[in-house]
């Protein structure tokens, strides 16, 4: 359960703002794309949705584990979305999905991924269902339940004395990190567009006034957009979703900004 615990530590547990399945998947995929160190040109959104068409990733009992696979080395990563209302996911058991755990799986980590979702399923089975997730009043209650599942998985995977020791160490570290995330970090995703030309300054289009002021003050933005698909900008992690060229040297960049504030 290492990647799930890391996601909790780093603030990648969010309340999903939409009950539409495709939009929820896109939201989580963008969180993973924004993680520093993810290789460029990894279109997680497209990969996740493609795999969803070939096979539904609902595992039952209100949980889904969509994923994107990549060749080579790297860390197993995940982002977790909570939907209080539930998502019509077309899962095999026809139940609405309230917890979406999305994985980014380098080829070298596929066995660890299988072990992790197996441990997650067993922990849920041991508690009976995910009613505590469904009835949770806020994201902090969801985080605490996930930490309990991590503890159950550790108990099942190790001899009892060792399990207690690991459980204590991991739980204390996770709770401290999770509380810090809950108190100090709220994930914000801001969609925006930038129109560039050689003749005038960038035109930035967004509905978020705070981000607009930040972006307009950054004179390095045009060069950063030309130089990479993911880059930091004044406290935000910028993900460039698409680039379209037009006549007269106009270029449109469709982007997302992710902020931990």
C-alpha cells in the first residue's frame, strides 16, 4: 500500500467536483500528470480513457481502480478521488462508485500494483463495505478510513509483532503528513489558455482571477510554454494539454495549473 500512503502524504486525495465518469477520470489523471518527475508526453488522460473502453475498472463495492501503463522504470503512483454522491461507473456489480484510486504503472512496477489493489480489496472485505467512505462528512474522514485500510493491509502482510511495529511507524508518519496536508494544502486545478504571437504579449484566458494575476506577472511564461509540457510557475505546476498553431504565427496553448496552497 506504499503508493496509496504516498498519495495521502502528498495531498493527492481530493473530493471529485463532478459525478460524470469521464470528467472524474480526467481530473485525477491531471493530478498524476502534474507530479514532478513524470516523463513528458505521457497523456495519462487519453491512456486511462482508452483502457476504460476496453474494460471497466470498477472492482465492486463502490471502488474503481483505473490506470495507465508505461514502459520502463519509475515509481508506482496514484491519485485518489472521493465522490459523496457516487459516480455511475457501469461497474460489474452496478453499484455507484464512491472511491476512485487511479494508478500510474511503469512496467517495472506492475507486480507491486497487483499486490496493492489486492491488499486494498482485502482490507475493504475485512471491514465489510465502504459505508464509512460513503457516509463521510468531509475529506478528512475519508483520509482516516484509508489510513485504517493501510493498517489492515500491513497486519495481513506481516507477522503480528512486525506488523504492529510497522503499523505504528507508518500510521504516525501518515497521520502527521495527512494532517499537514489537510491543514495547509488544498489542491486547486485551474484550466486556462494562452494565445502567443510574435507581435504582442501573451493573451491569457481563465475564469480564475487570482491565477490570471499571477500568470500575467510572469514574463517567463512564453518561453516556458515553448520549452516543455510540464513546468513550475510561481507556486503552480503547469501541465500543457495541447498546442495548436494558426496562421500569422498565432499559437494556442491549452493548459491546467495545479496548486498546493
